[in-house]
C-alpha cells in the first residue's frame, strides 16, 4: 500500500464512528500491529453488510475472514 493510499484510508477510518463513540481509526491504532489489518477489513465488511459497529461484531467478522483466508469453512 502506498503512502497516499494509507493517508486516504486513515482519513476514511477517522470519519467512521463505532457504537461506543470511538472512531474506527482510534480503535484500529489501539490494537497490536498484527491485528490492525484484519480489524480494518472487518470494519469495512461490517459496514458493507450493515452490521452494527461494536467490538463483538468486528471480532466475529475478523474471525470469519481469517477462516475464509485459511480455507476453513
């Protein structure tokens, strides 16, 4: 990902608010580095599916995406 794509992505995440009132950017940056990419992808997937943006939904979506990546269905 180029630097411009990262800046665009962080700006987009800054505009998204979770149900706790925290911005998606702050939520993602508060996670360990190895979980950030999955969390960001999970938030976007939850938005696409119109799921509520809370920690439980984001975590469940992240697990589901990891299962799909690993070929475990």
